[in-house]
C-alpha cells in the first residue's frame, strides 16, 4: 500500500466530523508544501505493539540526537486524538516559539513546545494555523 493510500485509509476510518477536518487539514498542508515528502506512521513499534496514535507527516528533516545518531523525520504532521486533532510542528528548534507567536491569535487551541491541540478546525483561525505550519516548513533544526 502506498503512503497516500495509508493516509486515505487512516483518514477514512475517523468519525465523519473529524474525518472532514482531517481531509481539510491534509489539503491545506499539501497546498503549503506540494512537493514535500509524505509520511505515514502507523503508531506501532518494531514488535508491532501500538505505542502512539497513527500520524501523517509532511516535509523532511534530519533529527540529531545527543548520542550522535540521527534519523530522518517529517517537519509537520498531525494525528487524530480522542479529544480532537494534534498538529505537530517539529522543525522549530525554539520550543517557546509557537506558544509565544500564536497562542493569542489562533483561537481555541492548546499550544505546547511543538504541538497545537484543537478540538476541530471551526474553533481556530485557519490563517494563523497556516502561518504556523509555514514556519515549520521554513525552519530546520
């Protein structure tokens, strides 16, 4: 199965309201980065145990770890959660940037160092979200 097929299957498996928001978010991110690499992580570890929610990723960066190792990973991504959607912006090194820059203007969302948690897209300002996502594509750790 291709990455796009896995993404379609994952989004299709969601309840209708969340599915519609995820489709809109997917299209929005693709419009911001149309030639970027697509990722789908099924949330399972090497022993096939579920360790996290499946997630969709966009773009490419290399993560570098303190032990000297590195790993390719996406810049921006999202996943369905029990309470809504978590949007990850992983490529910004300053973990206070998202909150300082967008928390007062994005609308009803919870922002941590690299995650914007929303209940649905209706509760946030999409132009502000687009700016945050673009920052993620323009940044590299």
